[in-house]
């Protein structure tokens, strides 16, 4: 039996938040993993660039930009942001009516700022 490494688990949760308790839980787990060293920011970015769902890059970039991860690591994602088609929602299950578009990461933000900030 293979067990996912923490970075792969985070990406899988960003892809299907329903299996992980919702996006707020996913963001919290990512923030805790970054804070305690269980999640490698560089490995997370490297894995995201190989992930089959390209919307993950948009979501991850948006979240990491609001964290303490070094900007150089985050910038590696920027050139891979999906810019065509409709932007992905940050949360696939949160209400969409009041979502606003973050043009930096081309993602529809449908969560409050508090739930996406470090320490949330």
C-alpha cells in the first residue's frame, strides 16, 4: 500500500475539497504543514506543476501568496497559471454568488479573506 506524501495529499485536497472537510480545512492543513516543516514549499510547487488539474496551480498560487512562503518559490507557479477559459473557483463547494476574480492568480475567490490568510 502506498501512502501519499504531504505535498501530494494537499494537492489532492485542493483538487477535491469535499473529501477533505472543505477548503478552509485544506488551507489550514497547508498552513500548519508549512509552519511545522511537514510540507516542503518547493516540493509542493514542483508537484503542482505536474498535477493533471491545471486549476490547482491557480488555487495554490493564490493561497501561497497569502502565506510566509518565499516569493521566489511562489513565482515559479505564476508562468503556469491557466489564463484561458473560465477561472476556477477557489472553493468548489462554497457559494459562488459573491465571488470576485483575483486577476493575479486567475481564480474566483468565493471564501472570506480571513479563511485564506496565514493563521486562519
